[in-house]
């Protein structure tokens, strides 16, 4: 078991990563001061429920916790105010009080949704993340929680840090191959923005990671979380540095919105977005090597690096303009300056991004 | 013009109180660093709109601000997730970004609703309160913002402090008499929990306050806000002391829920609740004087002190059990121990409260 600490003063918390750590869930909750006197609510989704929910409930009840659970339909559409309202009804009926804890058992959707429930129920109760996807190594660290609005993703939310994150790598064994690869996309991003050595290690271990080798996975998740943790500890509420975590996301979010949330998984969209960012970098005069390595590593993981031809460039650009990575009208773009380093560039023109989007359709 | 400061470290903010200070709105916004580069959203209601919105927009636009406004229907039913979603749509369409400000122009409903929009839009943007009711001298100070759930009031919310509060007493002149009296109920509460001298002053000045005498109003609002400010500064997130602000609210909220939100105004419900708290105090062995003075002052303001006969005691008690002033199953009750002092009593039995509720129906 590896342990990481996210340093945020009185809001600091640990991340535990390891195979089979779910067996210690009762002890770990108690160690971190989670109340047994107040009811606890576990939020999960219809995919995760069957694999893990009974086991988690059994262990927590054996440890003396009072558990209520709520299962939302699998998928992004559950991140809505409607579903939030349903969950709050369940919380009220179960008698959750201010000392209660909301637990997210699932991927990023469940984490974001349950996290916003925890942030807003009675103006904030405790929150625990139990991520069950690789992608969630990103979303479960850092305290950003949100639901979607029909007009924009993640636009209604909060910064609400968890009490702890429990990452049992054995839960990842049931993931579909496509989700594994898409999840690794965020891990690659963490390398590209911060650590050239990690990028080299990722490229060497692509096969092991894609096939869920336990040891490689534990190390990769640890390193990915470590980068995220360093960035988040320095900028909890996204006033500056934290923006670098958006490498590939300006284009990526626009692709997700345009393609509909099912054609492209988040990790696939940002994979294409990271190739786009590398192309922007080259256009701004940075080394061609950035583009070559970025594309090569993403392809090693079987991730898409070109943009589906049928997506309309106007729609993509329009979605980008509605995205919240704008700052007083200027586009904020994360540009790689070498492998393992990026800059927050506030002067990238929409025209240049548009050209890059067009070129992404022609990538081989 | 009087000025108060709410001391909350980096979240500190000033409250300006005075007749005609709306004339300086542009200067005051600029003085407190409100951006002119990002669009601003004013949220108001259908009652306040006609009296004040055009004037506020005109002055802010003259000062160089880009304004969008949104008017919600008057009344508690606007504090819903549905209306929140509508306002967020307007914010998105107007291009509000992370440096934008949401302004609440109105009473407590508008303040709570717009405040939760500000707290959750893009995970938090700036917020300004321009209260236009007396009741809002309470709700506009302290950062508690929320919307209602069909099953419970104020259950979905956040702590989100404003950048400043602008209290122009001339906006109060258009208030209906019933709202004036109900608003003064919270002012009396601030006296009862903290300051016997203020209680004596309130009783002497009841007539002036009810008839909106400008000087009395400015002093009363200042003192009411001052008490609230002291309490909030010591306990921003309601871990302890802040609970004393709930004097009369445990019974009061239950009455509001049972009567439906229109039969009893909030201030009327807590007026009855404060008489109930005084009766609980006497039953616990505190001086009869507490009950006599509490009832006398509330009657001097023309506020109700007995409970409508037709309200069902079982329903009231059931609503109380669902209220969030419970802590691991024990009822938390604010009990006056003398005039100007209260205690947070965690051992008041539901049976005693039930008896007091029954007695409140027999009050003369």
C-alpha cells in the first residue's frame, strides 16, 4: 500500500493506493474520524453497484457504520440537478445530519455528483472518495466537484475536499478495455505537464498498464496522483497554477460537447486535445519533438490522436467559446514548452486553435 | 452612513448602512475591486424589480459595468433548483466568467438564491448583497446561502461570503406593513440573544421602527447587523456559537413548514417560536421574567405570540424532527437564560417541546 498526503492546511487528507485495501475500509474510516453515530450515504452507479457495493456495505456494517446507498444510472447524464435532488431526498429520508459522511463509490461521474451532494447538503458534510476507475485518479484528487447544466459541463459545483481517498487497484480489474485506455490518458497528461521521467516510464510500461499489471498500475496511479497533489496543494481554488491540469482539455471539452458525451470518452477527447496542444506549441515555435513524443505515447496506449471527420469545426469552436476556460474574454490555453513542462498562455488566438482543429481531422 | 466590518480573515467584508447610499453604488463597487471587464448579473424578484432595478442598472451602467438582470417570481417558491438552473442559463448566455459578480437585489429569498448561484456557478464567483427588506439584515450577513428541497428548507446550500453588503434604508419605505413588523422580529431576536440594552432600546422605539423612522431604522439595523457580525466572525461555519442565532427557529421553521410558506411569514413564525423558547426556559427553571419581557416586546411590535389553533401538533413535531437543527439524534434548542443571553441546550426533550407547542395554542 502506498500513501500520499494532499497538503491543504486544515483541509489536508491522505490518499491510499494499493491492491485489496478495501478489506481495511472500516479501520481506515475510523482512523480518520468518520462518525459511526450518524447515518452514512454511499452513492454509486449501476455498473459499479453489482461488482463492489455489497462488499463495501458488508464491511462497513461489520465495522459499526449505518449505511444507506443510492445507485444512479451509469453515465454522464446522472451529473444533473435532477439526480442531485433525488439523492438529497434519500439523504433526508435516511436522516443524514451534519456529522454524516457521503461516500462516492465509482468513477468520475459518481465522484463529482456525490461530491457536490456532500458540498451542498446542509451546506457541507464530510466526503470520501473510493474511485473504481483509472480516470478517477484524476478527478478524485483535488476537491473539484460539480454537476452539469444542459448548456455546459461542470458549471454548477464547489471546491470540497474529501476526508480521504481509498484507491483499491483490484476494483480496476472489471473495467472494459476502452475505459482503461481512456483513463490512462489522464495519467499521461500528468506526465506531460510535470515530469519527463514519468513520461519515459509510461512509454516503457504502456503494455503492462493497458493489461492492468498490478505493480505497474500501483506505481502509475501513485505518480499520477502525486503530480496532481503537488499542483493542487499549491493552488487549491484554481487561481493560477492549477490551470496546467487542463492540458488538452480546452479542445477536449469542446469535442465531448460536440460529439455528444458517448461517442468520445473524456480520456479519448483529451488525448486528441493533447495532440492539438502539441500542434499549437509547434506553431508557437516550440520543438517539433513535443508533437512527436506526445503523439507516439498516446498511440502506444491505443488512444485516438485524430479528430473524427464528421464533427463540425464551427460547432467545436462555438463549444470552446462557451467553455469556462476563458478569462475576461481571452482564451487560456495550456501549451507544452517541452516534454514534462507547460505554460499557461493567455494569448493563443481562436484563429490559430481553429486551424489546429482543422488539421486534427487530417492526422494519420 | 454607518459602516460595519465582518472579520473573517481573507473573507472579511464591509456592510454599509444608510439612507440614499445606493447613489454611490458605482464608487462602492469599484472601491471593493469589482471587475468592470466581466459581465455582472443582478438577480431580483418581481416585487423589487419595479421599485429599484432600473435605478440600480442605470447607476451601474453609468459607472462602466456590463449588466444583465434576471427577475424571479416573488416568494419562497423561487428558492428551488429549477430556478437556480434557469439563472445559470442566463449567466452562461450573458457570458459570466470567473471574475464576474452576482448581485442579489431583494430580500432573503433573493439573497439566498442568488448567493447559491454565486457559490456554485463555476464553483464560486463574487457575490454582493443589496438587501431591500428589514428581514434581510439577518440573512444578508453571514454567508449562509441555500435553496429549498421539496422535503426541507435551506437544505441545499453553501457558506459563501459576499464582497460587500449595501443597505440603503430608503429602499425599505415601499415595504408592506406586515413585512416591516416580521422583519423587525429578527432584529428583536438579535437583542434577545446578545444585548439587554438593545432590547430595552427596541421596546422604547417600537413605534418609530414600525413606522420606518429613518434614524431609528439606521440604528436598529446597525445594531442588529452588529450582533450578527460578532457571532458570525467567531463561528463562520456554524460549528458552535452560531447556533444561538436560531433562537425561536426550531419551532419557527416547523410552523412555517406546517402552515405552508404563506400563512406565516418567517418573522411571524419565529416570533411565536421565541415565545415558545421563553416558555421552555421557564419550564427549565429560568426566570418567568424572560417570558414576560419576550412576549411584551413582540406584542409591542404587533407580532403574533400564539400559535394558530388549526395547526396540527403532530405535523409540527414531525416537521421539527426533519429540521436540520438535530445533532446525532438529539434536539438542539436555544434557550434564553436571561434577557440578552441564551444557551445552546442539547438536552431539551421532544416531549417538553410538544407540551410547549400545545400551550402556544392557548396563549392570549
